[in-house]
C-alpha cells in the first residue's frame, strides 16, 4: 500500500560462528572486537533510541550456535519491551537472528515479537555454497526453511532480506 514503516537496527552481538566471505562478523575476522551487549547496555541503547522517537526496532545478532543463545535473545526482547523513557517505549521488536527449530520459534513467539526476518543473501545454490564456507549458515536448506518453520510455530509476520549482487 502507501505505508512506509521505519525501524532502528539494534545490534546486540557480533559474535558469529559462520564463515561468510562478504560479512565483517564472520568467525575468521580477527580484526574486530567481539561484543555481546549486557541487558543494561541494551536498556541504555533503547533509551537513546526512544528519546529520538523510535517505536520499532530490528534486533540483530551474529549467529552464535550456543545453547544459551535463544535465552539471551528472549531476555533481550523482554528488556527492550520493559524499558521506558519520557518519550515512551519500543512498541514492536522485529528480530533478525539465526534460523531456529519450530519449538525454538514457538519460544521466540511468546516474547511478543513483531516480524521474524532472515537474510538468505542469495537463492542461487552454487553461489550460496561458495560464499558460506563453514558454520550452520553453510546449510542452505536449513536456512531456506526458516521462514516456513517460523510460520509453523505461529509467527505470522515473516520477512526475507535478499542481498542482491552475490549472483547475477
């Protein structure tokens, strides 16, 4: 329609186990400082964003396959929603995180997220393989199936983020 929705990205972690040739977060990049924001740091960032008038966020995190990662993400979302300033609060948290199982997506849904969004980068299987050397993201089919698993889990707003230019 005629509606444009803006959101502010909130990067909560650049810790990643994948080796994607085009990404600065890739595991092999030894030139960046790895950081996972504390819940207090997240609340501080949310206060800054809401003071600027933002009501929607896109939570972004590197793909860390740690068994505690989903708990961290759900704690982050809870922190975002409960943080308030004089100008209000974040009303919608959209999420761009690693693909999950159906059961994990059900846990994510319980947090009250808006949209689950995932970057596939390219849908050309050979290019995908040549760009994703290792890590869970190297599994093309697991990643490709993430939107369907999210919807099976009851998340009704799912988006993709294609990265044009990897394949002609």
